[in-house]
C-alpha cells in the first residue's frame, strides 16, 4: 500500500487552521535562510504555501551566501514571532551548531536547538516532537501500526531524520538499530526488520532483495537523480512492503504539517502567557 502523504497532511493542516482561528491573533512563523539554492528555495516556498493554507503568518528573512555566523546568530535572537526556523543547510563557512543553539527554545518549531532537543529526548511535559518524527508517527498511527516489540531499523544518523526518529521509535518500545554508510551492514540489518525509516539521501539504497515481505518502509530520504527528486527506496519495493511512503508525496508533506503543528503549539503558549 502506497501512503498518500498529501492527503494525510491536508487533514492535519485543516485541523491547524481551525485551532489557529481560535487564537487572539494568527500564529507568526519566521524562516531564516542563507544563500540561493534552488532546492532550499523550493522547500521554503512549500512551507510558505502550507503555512498560509493553515492560517499562519509567514515571513522569510534572507541572507547572502557570504553571511557570517554572528549575523545569523543575531538574526535568530531578534524578532517578535511565535515560532522560528533556520532553513538548513547553511553556507559552509557558517557554524551551524552555533546558529541552532541560539534559537530560543520557546520558538523552536524544528526542535533543533540543544535545549528543545534535550526536552524531546527526555520526553519532558510539553516537549515538541521534531517534524520528521511527527510525520512518521502520523503514518503509523493512521495505519494502526503498533511498534511495541517490533524490530525497527533507522538508516542514517542525521539531525533532521535519523537521530530524532530513532529516539522516538525507542520511546514507543521498538527495538531500534541505527545503520549508516559509515557503519555498513545495511543488508544484514534489514533482512528481518519490521519497520525501516530511511533518511540517507542515497537513491535506490534499499532494494527489494534486502527487505522481508510485509515490511513497513518509510522513506524520508531525498536526493536528486537526473534532475528528479527521488527517495532512498527503490519503487520496486512496493511489491514486497506492507506500507511504503513514496518520494515525493509521502513523508515530505507530513513533515511540513508537523512543523506547522509545532508552530501552532508555540503560538498558543506565547499568546497564553502574553
């Protein structure tokens, strides 16, 4: 079964829109981005469209490619928005960790600052779930996939996909193994995995011969192959998998919906305390 992420995301956005309309004012989301890269630009545009659909005020603050770390840190600390995101990747000369660490935790919709992430890891009351983990949760919940006692393999250790998803799956009582290009052993890890979440960004990394029948395949990897956006999972895996999220149109739209759900939650808190 191929999962239609766009339809699931539209349901989440409709819910956000209803709840946002009940606040004293529309939630405000600001995006800080640097450099002009077509892929990043297109991601920002998608976020803008979905934010407006969900009744959220959206603004982008752009910086040139040669921006300094200090300029971005200052930009992240100023502003009166409810929620803030830093569009990754940042230019090579920028200290990304320093910029993310400067995001005020009470505005961190992407859960990328160390403080917000530590709260998520500790499952602290009111901690937000990182958007990709939110997307995975929505897919599994919608299709009544129970995680307790399952073998879950996460491919990749990145801060946007691998790390938060592995943390979330372990919390849901799955037995989690993380494999990366450096660690190797992908085929061995996958042969008896019940659930696979991949965020490696390597086209056709996962092929039908290395997965077991009935596996749940969640493809959160994106890369470009001959000018087309593709995922980590070979589409031929659909024959063997119980569930498969396609790229594009699977986890991507739900990740944006998760970001906007977090924006709503932060706006609600900020306006409640105002």
